[in-house]
């Protein structure tokens, strides 16, 4: 049975990015390697978790995760990635501004959804078919879907660091009950897969 998942790198104190994210600094005031070194410095040790991040049949992300550029003033912008992003599936971008789909190599197409998280979820589930839907980020989008009770499994990749401030996971999401399904550690990360218990 297909499910809605969310896999995200996070600090011990619950942050997934810093403040002031810009084109030059996509993770804001923190280094991207601070939370994601497990993906690049231990690729073989974490192969299963790395592959799982892009294994869904469709993805949902926020406009800021797609990138900080204004698509109206810079229509050449195709996101943080090159012309072959890692998703290789439909990606539904929550946006306040309409935009034509951006079709890239490998099967990735970015669709821009202006009518809310439920609409994006409906479209993503239709596109994914029997495969899972993944909430890719950022923090605000993840928190909206958590608060709405629309995520089935949360995969936390916890780095052994604290950040202090920034984009916080679990902001304005009280009362979420999690059941641990899997736990695994390496020198750089603790992977915990949780099922979210819906009432």
C-alpha cells in the first residue's frame, strides 16, 4: 500500500536549515555539510537511506526549496539542480504564483500548485499511482503536512550537532505521536524511521 513519507536531515535541536537562505547559501546561515555530510562522506554506509530519499513516485516541496529566484523575472531558473534533478518523477511545488510546468531530464517535471497543500497532495497521489508520495521540504511545508495529519512515515536523519536557530522542524505541530520503526547509526548520523500514529 502506498504511503506519504518525509525524509529530512535535522540537527539534534530540531533544525533543518538556517536563517536567510539565498541563492549563494541555500541552507542559510549554516553549512549544508553540517547536516548532510552523511550523504557525501559516508555514501556507501548510507546507501539505502540516500536512495530512499528519491524513491517516491511523486514529490511535494515548497517554493523556497525549489529556489529563491522570482520565476517571473528570471524564467530561465530551473531550480537548485542542473537539468537532470535527482527526483526523476513529478514534483509539485507549492507556490503563490502560477507558472507553466518545467520539464527536465530523467523524468522530472516541476508543477506549480497555487491552491494549497491538499490540492498538491491530491495531484501527487494521482501522479504517483501505486508508489509513495514524498514531502521533500522545506521546514514550513513539512510542518504544514504534519499539522494536517497527512504524513504516514517520518524518516529523520539526525546529525550529531546543534544549530541553535533557523528553520525548525515540528514548529506549531503539537500532539504528534510517533512509533519508531527502524533505528540505525553511523559515525555521522542516526537514522530513525517513525510511523505517525493518526487518531
